[in-house]
C-alpha cells in the first residue's frame, strides 16, 4: 500500500513524506502528502468519493470558501488504481491549540452560508429522514433497543413536520472533528461525502453530539455551546432558522443519529453499540428538553454534558 500511495500522490502533485491521517475511529484511508490530502475509497464507498469531489467542485464554483479545494490529478479529478478510487484535496493546516469548538458561532455562520448555496425551493427532493422507516430494531445491540425504539417513535411521530422544514445543501456530517480552524482564521469543514439537499436543521442537529472520543464514543454538547452555534447561524443567514426549526431541533438530532445507526447496522460495523448509546443518551435528553424556541434552552441542564 505504501508504494501505491506514493505513486498516487505524485499523480496529484503531492510530495513526501506520506503521513496517514487517523480519525477518531482509527485509520480511515486518508493521507497527507505535502500540501495535498489523498483519500482512498473502496467498494461501495467509491460512490461517496465521487459525491465528495463533485460537491467540492460545486462549492468552489459557488464561491464557498469554507471547504477544501479539490485537487485534480494527471488523469482528472480522480484516479482508479487496483479497484480503489483515489481523490485529492488541499491540506488545511490547523492552528495548534485552537480546536474548532472555540469557534462555535463561526461554525453556525458557515452553515448558514452553505445552506444558501442551494436554497429552496426545488420540488421533488426526498429527505433521508424518510429512510428511517427501514431501521431494523431487531438488529439494535442489546441494552439499547428500548431507547432506540422510543427515539424512532419520537421522530416518526414528527416525520411530516420534520420533512416539511426548509431545505438547502447540507453537509450531512458536521462535527468538531470535521471542522478545522486554519491559519489566518479560515474555518474549513472537511468530509463532504454525505452532502446532499435536505432539511437544513439536520446540519445543526449533528452538533448536539459534536465530538467523538478516541474510542469512537460521542461527547454531547451543552446548551451554552448550542446557543452560540445557533446565534452565529442567525446572524449570518439571509433566512434565519424559524421557530419550528428550533422547536424540532431535538427531534432532528435523534433523526440524524438514528440514520447513522441505520447505516452502521447495514454495514455490519463494530461501532453499532457506540452509536446506539449516543441515540439512547440523546433520547434521554430529549424527554426533558424544553419546547421553547430560545436557543439557550436547546439542551438539558438536568443531565451533565461533557462539552460546554
């Protein structure tokens, strides 16, 4: 593999040394080669690689600067080698000691600008929330099934309301691991493979559990942090979040992590129990969440949070 990565890096203009970039769930087939990040996509994930590259090109054309620039290789925007798809994008150097979580309001503002790059209306869009009807509760890891079933009922009872909310181009996997605060103050979101048109509040919903520990488990956000994200969004948005979007944010969070659970179950991932635990925690919080539309009340003061 090392020799393959070196050859692929040269085709995309990368330079040694070749350094694996590990994610919170272990090595993910991502490498740094000088000013270039290389990503390899195997099997069914190859389609995601094509989606990410197409979205990065579209975002750059739209003047959206908070995404890494895609890098073309000698053969075009992607390369196939031994049945593996390779893509490349610019490497964004993080500012040492300044995690993107300190820029919560700016993350909200970036999301507002992202959603405006492909705004409503466009008829015929289908929300991924509709996919939850296919979640196999029998496959949920033991111990978490009751909470997951309750979360699913909570979401499906609000399905029509959720899918009727305003839509735009969503990132699909916004969290602090996927946000880089670079030199010069540039804030960049990475990992665009789940980008699509969908209900825009789903992007804020992912930030209710915005960080993973080294073992892959989720750290949930406190109301003060969520309030800063929402405030940043509202200040930057031409069409701010409405009362129904804020009221349904807890249900949207459950919907997002139920979709993650559905995907990991379908893939046979060993992290199904980790995601099910996150759903169970969010479900416990949602039971007590205020229905107020004030951003400061979107959270649970009665349960301790690891992110403030």
